[in-house]
C-alpha cells in the first residue's frame, strides 16, 4: 500500500510550480508508483488564462474549489467549472482554462506523468521517463 499526505508531498520534488506562474501541482501518484495513471492536486491561480493541448495524455479534472471555465477550441464550447464539476479531455482536446477565482483541482493523467513535466510551447506534456524520488 502507498500512503502519502498532501502537506508532506508539497515539501518535496513532487510539488511543481509552472514557469509561467499560472499553476502549481503536487503529484501524489506518479509513473514510478506503477498504478498506470498519475494523480495530482493542482492549483490554478486566479486570473490564469492559458491554452493546453495534451497530445500524449488523457486527463480527467475534478474541481474541489474555486471558479472558472474550460473552452474547447475545436468548437468554441465554454463549460463553467465550479466545485463538484468534472471535465474529461478524452480526445486530446485543445483547450483554454480560465480561473475566475483560484481553483483547486484533482487531476488524473493516463499515461502517468513521471513528475517533472511542465507545459511545452504547444501546451502539452512531453513523454519523459525520469522519476521523482520521495
């Protein structure tokens, strides 16, 4: 069994802060845990408005707190994000995420992240094999 706490993980290399200042993510479960997915608690800072396109990963996002919206670029559809909302990027959807109030999100990625990923110029995570040590 694997047991971790968010406060403990936030004090390690599992906490990643985006270079652009839009978000931070604490990766509680990673590729080296051998579960087939990764699980993160991510904070999107108020006022963040940025494009992402996970070309190599599928993602499910559950809103714990805050308020914002996600817009799919293929059709311009905007979906409000409030506590209790889940959105699932099941088609590698190119999208824009906006935070009207700071949002706390629980995120699951498949394939799992290794831990050090940040968005590239296309808004995607590259597939890397490095693992983060506890």
